[in-house]
């Protein structure tokens, strides 16, 4: 039974218990009021006695009230009033007017005990007894006969039972359905894990020489690169039980509960050894401890217990702890030391060959036409993770179904790349002719400046079709080969290409629009990285003025310099971006005719391929530009 079903059962039990209590209270303590009894003032009672209207009087000492009866022929009316304190003349007055009177002095001792029993004892009995029964039912459904934490008998079963259970998901190795053949683009990571698989399969050959199995391996990398997939593949290859749990499941509101879950997790692992324990997003529980006063908080106790368990278990049994995170810099150093996590395995974004291999794995699950070139898609998606590539294949299949086809073609794949990068085509956005013209010149400006730069990636597509990401158009450049280094000249050329759209607007319309906001942001990021991280600034030289934070989560960089130096950095960044802006303006002025020709063609057709663009740009009509083969490197 999962946590949600448990909560529903407990909530239902509480509702039923309250309903029973209210029913018993209403039925055993009815508040009966006779509709014929009329409440009057004490002065009215005295005047009626003196007038001879009152026949009978009954004094109730329990409620301190007087009920009196007045008869008018066959009819009688009952009245009630509150006894006036210290009225010593009342008995004398009643005797003078021949009124029958009596007093009711109830024995309340029995009713008091019954009231206490039903008001307090019965609810507690229902609460504790029902909780005990519910705890037994939950244990029976979960197949667990181990004693739970007890707090006053039944309450332990209801509120505290199972607090120390780890809720770990156990999967048999052969049932993971994943092996190393299902993982592509991570050859180095697989090589690092092969030895763990070998130890789990044949531990004797390692123990014979005195070697011990690594206690743990930490998988670090960006989201979507396949860290969980690799962990499941290790279990699938080794054929051992696989325990999976998230780091956030350890940290609870109650102090000590997280530590109890850690103990329970390793107890289960010890019983099923050899096995693999996989803790996903371990940074949720393994963050660095500080020197503050919060030394007894729940997260820190849980971390201490995890450190103790990883030190204490006998790894000769074959218990391997795998963990994944994309924030390794936030982890506690005691967790990272050898003896706990002996290996740190980077799971980086795949390269060109890796992306193509990943696409082939996911393409095997989809019906495709013959002659599909997945290499084109791989080259079009630099920086894509395995999850992104899987999404591209799925988007292509969905597009094929929408178009009434039973196989995916190359056009579906190309369009799915645009969908993942920029979003779906936004049919509801209709640009005016003037705005369409501005966007056409803007994108053409990017393309011409890129074509004029030596070493720039070739243009593969220019489009002015609005997308759901907010882009009104984009220019796509795709490198033929994977590149791992960027020169200073290439970085400055990228800035110039990004400034090409704004430069075209200024040159043709003598105006600026908001369409260049993303270009300006990216150009500024490149210029700042050149100054603070890459040492490419002529003014500052080879000095690191910033450090990257959250490398795998795109956290950017933070400055590590004085305020005065930060101001000089801002001025240098501004100079680099402006230099790129002036370069773009110069190139577009020299190729103004081609800018007009290609922009008008793009405005009519809306999407232009890289081949069409280059044919128009290089066509010898007297205005063909001199491509920047002679540009200095």
C-alpha cells in the first residue's frame, strides 16, 4: 500500500470515528426541550402566585429553576423561571396561597461518571483501538509482521507505525529491462561501471587477490544524460536486486525519521546482498554541513546516519551504493571521500557520435522510412541530452501520425528539431506586413554576417515563422564536425553574428526593436565569459575574475573580484559587444544589395534553406560578396 492509500485509509477512519462519537453524544445526551414550557420572569411567577393562578410548583436544585403549573379549566400551562437567590419568603408565600410545591434533588454522581466515560473514555477507546486495528490491517496488506514503533498502544499503529520504513523500490536485476546495450553516448561512464558489474557477478576472483569492491560510485552530470538509466543497466547486467530511492524521501518533518529510513534501507540491502542501492538526487540529503548552530536538524542527522551506514556495511557481501546528482559542488566532503564514494563518474552531454548512437536506439522503437539520415539530426542538436534526443524522435512520430502517415520521414525529424529548440509553430500569431519585413531583415542580417565570418558554422535554415517559445524567427547554423575548442577570433565572430539582427534593423529602418533581446543577452554572456573565465581580454589578460556555479544546471558565473574591478569588467564587456556590433554594421553596409534581395525572398517564402541562401548570396550578378576566406584568424 502506498503512502496515498495509507493517508486515505487514515482519513476515512478519523471521519468514521468522529461520526460515531457525535451520534452517541446526540443519542445518549439529548437536549430535550418541551415545546409547551414557557420561560417567564421571576416577578411574573410571584405575581401569579399572589393572584392565585399557580397550582403546582417544582423546584429543581440541579438546574436551579422553578417550574410551575397554571390551570384554566381543563387546560394547563407549564412555565419555567430561574430561582431568585436568597429568597427566604418563597415557601411562606406558597403556603399562604395553598400551592402544592416540591423539590427535585437529583443524584448526579452516576450521570457524571457516565458523562466522563462517554465524553473522554469512548473517543479514546475508539481512537486507540481503531488505530491498532488499522495498523494490523496495513501490516497484513504490506506483508510485514515486524513490530512498529509504539506510543501508547494503538496510537503507535495509527500515527507512528512505519515511520522508520524507507519506502524503497526494489526491482530484481533481470526485471529492470535495461542493459549496457540500451545506453549509448556514455562509453567512458560504462567502462567505469563494468568493473562493478564484474565484481557483483564474480566476487571470488577479486577477494582471492585481496581486492575489495568499491563501496559506492557517484554519477554526476546535467539532467537528462542517463544517470538513472546507467544505474539500472548495472543491475540488469549483474542480475542483482536493485533498490531505488530519492534523496528527498529521507528528509521528513519528524526528527529521527530520516535516519530510521536510512537504517531500514541498508538493513534490506544486507538481507538481499549482493545488490545495488541507487540514491537519486543525493544532494537533497547530502548537502555540505556548515559551522552553524543547526547541528541537530533532521537533514544533518539523516546525513550522519548515511555516512555511518556507508562506513559500516560489509562490502564483501557485494552491496554497491550508486548515487546521482547534478550539483556535486554542494555535497559534503565526508560523503565524497574514498571508502564511501570511491569513484566519481562524469555523465556528460553526448558528442556527435554519441548523439547519433542515441538517436538510433530510440529510432529502433519507431517505424521509419528507409534512407533516414540520423547524422543530420545529430549535427543539428549540439548540446542536446539523451532525454532531448528521445523527445525529438517521439515528436517526429507524433507529427507523422498527425499528418496521416504510418512511418516517420526525414522531414518529420527535421521539424521535430525545430519544435524541441524553438517550440511549435504558433498559428495564432499573424504578423503585419511591416513586422514581417522587419523580422526578415533581422534574420537575414544574422545569416549574412555569419556567412562573411571565416570558420563560422554553415547556415542550414532561415525562417520567420513564429514559434511558441516567443521567437518570431530564427537562423540555424550547424557545424559539420564536433568542435571542442573556441578561439578568441571565433568568440568575437559569434558576438558579431548575434549583433547582425539589430545592425540590419538600424541600417534599413533606422530604428531598433525588441526582437534582439535574446541576441543581446547571449552576446553579453559570451563577452563576459571571455573577460572573466577564458582570459581573452586584452585589458585584464590571463586572469580568472569569476567562477562558475552549478555547472550542470546552467547557473552561470559569479565574480570573484573587487567592486572597482567589476566596473572595469562591465566596461570591457561593453567594448567587446560594441566591437561586434560595429563589425556587423560594416559587413551589412558592404552587402546592402544582397541584404535587400535575400530579405525580400525570405519575406515571400517564410522559410529558406541554407542551400537557397548561399545560392542567392554567391550568385554573380555584380553584387556578389567576397566571402571572408581572407579574414584574419
